[in-house]
C-alpha cells in the first residue's frame, strides 16, 4: 500500500552524500526553522524592551553618535601634543556649544510659530472650509467631511506648542542623561585606540567592524549635518524671497528633516506649501514646490551620494522601513537616528559574523551585484545583436 512505501529523500537529492552536503549547507540543519522563529521572538522581545527604555536609550545613543562625530577633534588635538584631559574638555565644550546653539534656534522657531498661527487663524479656517467643499464635490460623504473639519481650531495648535515649550522642564532627565553620557563617553574615548589594539589579535573581525561602524556613522552624520545646514539656509533665503511667512521656521524644519531618509523631504515641504497658499495662492505654491524640488535633488540626490559613498550600504527598502521602525520604537528621534541604529544592528549581526557575509548584498551592498548585472546585460545585448545580424553569405571555394 502507498502508506507502507519507503520514503525517498528530498526532491533533487539522489544520494546520501548530497543529502549530507545539503544539511551542512543549511545553518542549523533540520532545526533551521526553529532557530529562525527563536530569532524573530528574540528580536520582538528586544524591540519591546528598547521601547520600554526609550527614555534612556535614545539620549544614550544620541550621545554615542555625537561622541563618534567629534572623535577626530580629540585625535587631532592629541597628535599636536595637547594633554588628554584638555582634549577631552575641548571635545565636551564643542559638543555643548553645538547643542546650545541648536536649542536656541529651536526656541526662536517655536516663538515665531506661536506668533504666526494667530495671525493666519482666519485664513486657515477659510482654507479648511474650501478644502471641505472640494472633498464633498468629488464624492466624499458630507457628514464625514463635516465631522473632520468641525472641531479644527488653530488655537489648539497654539496650545499644543505652548504646552510643548512649557514642558521643557520635563526634559530635565533626558538632558541630564545626555550630558552625563557625553562627559563619560568623551573620557572613555581616550582609551579606545589602545582597546582596539588589544582586541585586534583576538577578535580581528570585531575590531575591524567597530572601526568601520564609527567611520561610516561619522561620515554619514557629518555630511548630512553640513548639507542639511546648507539646505536649510538656502530654503530659508528662497522662502524669504518668495514671501512665505515663517521662513526661518521652515528652514530649520528642512534641516531636521534632512536626517530622515526618503520621507523627510515631504514632511518639510508641507508647512511652507500651506502658508504659501494662504498668502500667494497657486503661484506661490508652485514656486515653493519647484524650489524645494531643485534644492533637494541637487543636495540629496547628487552631492550627498558622492560624498557619503558606501558609508550607508543599505537598500532603499530597508532604509525606509528603518525610519518607520525606529520612530515607533523610540519616538521621533528614532527617525533621525534610524541610519546609525540600523548600521549598529548590521554591525552586530552581519559585519562581525563571517557566517552572515552572504546577507550583505541583500542588505544593500551591491557593488558585486551591479558588476554581475552589467556583465549579464552586456552578454544579453551581444546575443540580441548577433541574432539581428544577417547571416553572412557562404563563399564557395575557389577552384
């Protein structure tokens, strides 16, 4: 009977030797699926744990990124004979001044925004009514539209901004953790070169992965910061020329959104479009879209990839998912730190593990893949050309 027949091996496996080779090729052998499920379970637990401790993890990791970015300053000072303690103090002072300057700019922007909304409260309500009528005209249920816009009041936004500014006192814990970790990491960074030299003979791949991670994060963050400042300043000046209210606010928003891959541009362009429509109508809206599109295309699509290079070897899909994932796990700052966080996960799970190198092309390291695709395209093109070429007439031998 069929249920008593002897089972054969897997399809395509014709010998015990091939079956054994297949088992060796698949990590974990017959328990591979169980290990995958355990890995997913561990990742879920880790994500929930990070989310629960986001109030601590976010400022600690932010301090780590800042320490990595300013580490070359310490190296330069020590190479020029500056004592280690003074170099540490200089690094801490530089980071503190940058954070204070940024905090001051944010406070100025909040103040301008709080004064801007009451000035345009009537126009915003009128624009909302026009939008509601347009939605009804294209077939949206009138009751749903009314429910959506009836409770909208620009004053609630003002109250939200005021509460956010007033709640700065509640950020005391975050600021204390941030500056404390900056101080301690800056002090510990003085031992890092020696620690790496000690680690390299025992774990050369781990040491190399740590060095590459620091270099890649530093290049990405420094280049993004410099280009973000340039983008914000150019947007600010352009909006001033166009006549969009709150140009400084939207320039600062463009700087912050430059750290958010893929979707930062769309977040930054929405407010100036709205306020441009309120003061100038469609001509101003079109001008804002053109200006932002040109600036974004030049800086983020032309300049940044050439300068950053292969520092961020992540595919577009993984980059976009990482922004969403880290924003949910640790809050809005997760969207800004999504690339350094994802590179850290990659360093721990892939770059420091030789058994996981095969994952690199699927994560976004596509140099070899592009070379293979170029060879394949060239071969296909040659084959098509040979197929279209007319056959050469046969030449009879000369007698």
